[in-house]
C-alpha cells in the first residue's frame, strides 16, 4: 500500500504516486481544501474513482484547516459538504 497526502498547494500531487499506482494499491489518506478549492476536491475525487484509489478527507476539526466542519455542531463547511455528497453517492450495480 502506498500512502500520500493530496492538497491544492502541492501542484504536482499526481507525480507523488503515479509510478507506485501501477504496481501497488494507493490511498490518499489525507486530502482536503477550502471552500474556494471545491474544483480541486471534485478533481481529486473523480481521479480517485477513475483509478480505483481509496481516500480519506482531512480535517474533522473546525479550526485546523483545511476543515470539513464549520463548528462543533458538525455543520459541514463548503468542502465538507462536497465530501459528504461524495460519500453518500451509492452504486446500484
């Protein structure tokens, strides 16, 4: 298993795992962004799905950015809403 962290400030994020993905399973065990980086989040989720890569979003704390929640009532941030939607999509096959 190859593990990598994928963030918008790492412009060559694909470069860090593309070779490994040809021979071993890959997981993005951290990835995230802010409300202004939703396009990046959609791109990572789509890339992971297309290449059978597992992922975990980061961070479940309202003040340790990038954040998935706005507050301790667990109200999703804009990026958190994107992640929640991606996790609730079902596959009927």
